[in-house]
C-alpha cells in the first residue's frame, strides 16, 4: 500500500496548478464557453466532450460524432477520438496522453502537457489566428558555409576520434593495488 501511495504522490507532484489554469483559460477562449462553476478542471475534461469541441474548433469536423451520453465506454470513445484527431492535427504521438490518464485521473499533468502540445501545434497552422498556448516552436535555422570554412573544419580531429591532446590514464591509481599472496 505504501508503494502505491508513493507513486500517487510522485504523479501528483508533477502537476502544476498554474499550467492547469492556463490550459483551462486557453480552452475556454477557444471554445468560447466557461467551465461550469464548482467543477474541477479534470472533472470537466473527463467525459471528452470539451476536448472534442476544442479540436473541432481548431480543425472543423475532426471528431464528427461527440457522445453526450451512453456511459463510460462512450466517454472513453470521445477521448480516443480526440487523441486520434490530435495526431492528425500535428501533435507528435509521444506528446499524447493515455486515455486512463484522464478518465481514471491517473496523470492529469500528462493531460495538461498534451493540451500545451496542441497549443504549440496551432502555430504551424497559418489559418489559426490565436489565442496561442505556450511558446512558439523554433523554426529551421539554415546555415550556409563557404567551401573554405568546410575545408577548415575537415582538418580538425575531434575528441571522439581518439585524440585527447596527449592526455592518458598513465599513472592513475584508483584504490589499493592488487596483492597476490602465494602459499596461503
């Protein structure tokens, strides 16, 4: 039981209330609706309906059928449809949370990180005018070198090539020397 408590404490420690609040405000701005008063962030997102609305605003008809009733499996289907639409929108697979992270509230910090990943993905869509969430991803930094610069770089021997500017391990002693006793 204490191991489970330790794992839950570690996961809860990853959670940042400021990021949750920022993600909630961004979702509210995009879908033009406020979260119901008195309900927690994760409880509002749990059934997947708000997430499906969010992705449908960003990418119209990305989730054509949003289940508003039908129980646990229908709500988990909403979450799965949202995740599939995220990947199609351009969010890397590694940034997408697992369904149980949200539905069973196993790792809400991971859900918030996914929403931030979606916010970063919006920068890559020219038709989206904002508001944006999180920092803008870096653009490609193309460099052009002259032939002279490229030739100068070929004469340098990197440290991975085996040269370490004359340094060796000669004379290095770690711990006591090995003693072999004969006849004992």
